[in-house]
C-alpha cells in the first residue's frame, strides 16, 4: 500500500478503536472517533473563552509584578525563576517560572508559599513538605522539592 498520511491516519484509528473502542454498546463512555475540523468549533463558548485567555497580556507575558526577592537558577531538571512579593514580612505573591515539565506541581508551589513568613528556612521547609504530592512525571517531585528547598535555604533571608 501507499504509505501516505491518509494511510497512517486510518491505521491509527483502527488500532485506537481496537484498543479502546471495542464493545462500545456494553461500555458506557467507550471511545469512538469523531471527525471534526476547526470550523466545527468556531463559536464554541469554551474555546472562545480559552482563546481570549491565552491571547491576554497576563498569559503571554505574565502579570507585571515588582518582586522584592528573586531567584534565577539552572538546576539539573530545568531552569527555575522564583519571584517573591513581600508585605509586612510575609509572602503576599509568588511567581514561579520553570521549563520543567511538571507544571501542576509548580503551580501548586505558588499557592503553598503564599502568606508564609519571608524566611529562607520556613519557605524551604514548605517546599520540602510538598515532595510527596501525588502525580507528576519526569523528574520526581521529591528531587525538585529537594533542589528548590536547598536553593531557597541557601539565600539566608
């Protein structure tokens, strides 16, 4: 047979349905392939909302904050940049930028550090406490937590 894109698309559909779509009548929510194009979603409210969100300045360039303390470091699993806004001795805002693949853990860490006293030891302990958070892939969350905790602890704040 000709090995073109259409051939491989058909093959992928066949294997997908053999693996996930068999007995569709007996399994609620069994997989089926629906052929659509981008035109089918032009007026979809959820897609329009996401398009607006991802086109925004805050999403593309980040909310503009003046940080009181920043860390910028390349670790074995990726580049990290932490920005802390401090008010009355406590963390009032955190921005955590990284090219690490575990974006859920990174987003969680922003919230985990909010309102804590701005002290290296306390922040490092809070980071280390999140090493067992379930999920993730790639470098272990324990390794990321250990590296970040050590980095923050070494700042002497």
